[in-house]
C-alpha cells in the first residue's frame, strides 16, 4: 500500500535530518578567517592573480626574435 | 546538546509507533480493520511530517547561531585587487556545434572537449592542434573528463552512459574500436570525473543519482541517492581532504557525499534555481556553486552554511560554470549572456568582466597549474584566457 511506502520515505527524511542536525559546526568568523588565510598564503603562487610575466606564461605571446 | 536529546526522545517515540503499526499490518485484515489501519498510517505520516518540519527549523536555528559575521566583513582589511588584464590567448576551432564540456589534462597543455554534434576532441592548447577525435553514437555529449594518467578520456550524454576511450599514440588507430562502456544510468549523463586514478569514475545523471564505477569491470561500486531531481554537476574534494564530493541539481540543492558509505553528509538549499556547476575551494573547506538564478555562492563546510553571494543587479542570466584560481582568491563564472565575470572571493565584488564568446559560455576550467583558464561555448569554440 502506498501509505506504508510514504512512511518509509518520510522516515528516511527524518533520519537524514537528524544526521545533519547533529554535525559539529564552527563560527562563520573562524571559517572566514581560515578561508582568508589560505588565500593570502597562496597568493604568491597564483599566476592568474599575480599576472605572470610574459616570459613565464606559456600562453602569453613570447617576444619575437628578429634577425639583425 | 539540547537539540540531540529532544530528537532522541521523538525518534524513539516514532519508531515505537511504527513497530505497533507494522505488527497490526501483519495480521490478515478484515475490511473495517483496514480502514482503521489507513487512519493510523495517515496519523503516523502526519507525525513524521511535523517532526521533519521541526527538524528543518532546528537545523536553521543551529546554523544561524554561528552566523556572527559576513565573509566580506572579515576581509575588509585585506588589500583590494588591482586591474586585471586577461585576454583570449588561443581560440580552438573545430567543433561543428555547441561545445558543452571540457577538461584539462594533468600535463597542463592538453584539453578534451565534447559537443552537441557528438564529437569529442583532444587538443594541444599551446599549439591549438587537434590530437584525437572521436565520434560518439549520440548527440549532446554533455560530459567529458581526462584521466589522471593522460592516457584516456571519458565521455557521455544522451546515451545515458559514460564510456572510456584509451588514447592511442598512433594517430591512425580508430579510437572508437577500443571504447569501454563503464556507467549505465536511466537518464542522460550530466557530468563525469575520474577519481585519483584511472580506475574509478564518478558520474551524475538526469535520473537524480550519482554513482561510482570501477572502470575495468564496469561494476557499480556505490550509488548516491538524495537529490529530488536531475543532478547537473559534481566535483571531487581535493585529494588531501578525503573521500568526499559535492553535487548540484535541479532541486536547487548542493549535497556533500561520503564516497565510501554513499551517505549524504551535508546539504545546502539557498539557490533559487537549478545549480549548474559546483567546484571545491582549493583548501577543500568550502565550495562554490553557479546557478540559473544568476548568482554564484560560496558554502563553507565547517560553518555548514552559505557565506557569500556573488551577484549584481545587472547580471540576470544564469551561470553555467564556475572555477577558482589556484589560491582561491578569484572565482571565474561563465554566464549565459556570453560573458565571464571574475569575482574577488573574499570581498564579494566583481573585479573583471571578459568578453569574446559569441554565444553562451557553457563550461569553464582553470588549468592544473593555474596559468590560464579555458572556456567552451555554444559558439562552437573554446578559448584559452591568461
């Protein structure tokens, strides 16, 4: 009967919600500080952020050699 | 914690009620008894519904308690970003129809792309040469991925399957002959990704599920149920952070899954429309999403909530694809209005808007070493930006 399968489905939803309600959370201020720290720590090694010089970036146009 | 005590007591009561009803149901029913059982089942269903409602609001309460500050407030003291000069450095032409998906090879120069016309092409992005081409037996190849070894590609779409093609060094060899069918879904394949090795593939589908497959045997290793509608995208957590992945779907939800148990461990529902793209932040502690509601959002996994929205009143077209720069400071979004918007992840502001494509941007990925990013578009081309 569809009645009992609805109950089974609802029970799954309730169990899932219990699981999600029970996890440990940190404050946004802490989480945000960590995200920021990661960004700043790795900023130097981010070519798209620092704008790699032409000679190092394989996709940017190389200086053309000309014969004198 | 108070929340857990209340839940524990309610759950015990619920399972007691279910046991009573199950016992009654086992006896051979007379008609009047069935009518009574019907009423009792409905009552239990109502109780469960109200419990789920109260759990949902408790969840919101718990999340709200920790919402003490906004990300952009924390980032106020961080130096602003300057002007960015990013241009199209290469244009890859060759697809006969809309480009739907692309992926970088770990060698940072090769790219695989797939198209509505059924073609899957492997390119050398430095030289723009085509190295391999395969014609799939279906149109709308919505997903493609490069194997970590660089020796194979996976793709699929309206054929409801994910197939793996080993790449041969012999240009004359017919790649289609060595094709291996790995995944089988009951609706279209929307995304696929190899895990840490060539041996396993993770897929998402219009049938509402994600699945993990063994490539060699084609065996289903784990399936992930929980989305209420088509799953459109997925992304694996960076390998250091363990065995999880995030998926986004037409039910507006982004779910984080444990790959070993198949369990959904966290769920986020703040978008107002389909989630087309999800991507982990490089540290693995957060992920970004792009949606048809024209916003990108950042969700922190440890705070268990959305921590930033990237939007502007002038941006009204959906986001098809998102990716982070190497440090996570920049978020690139490909939009249905043909543009790419570049966001400062910490401050929440837009730092650049890039033009070039002549139709929707459908896919966007930053290269493995972060020197460039690639976009694919409905204008049949791919562009490399740096």
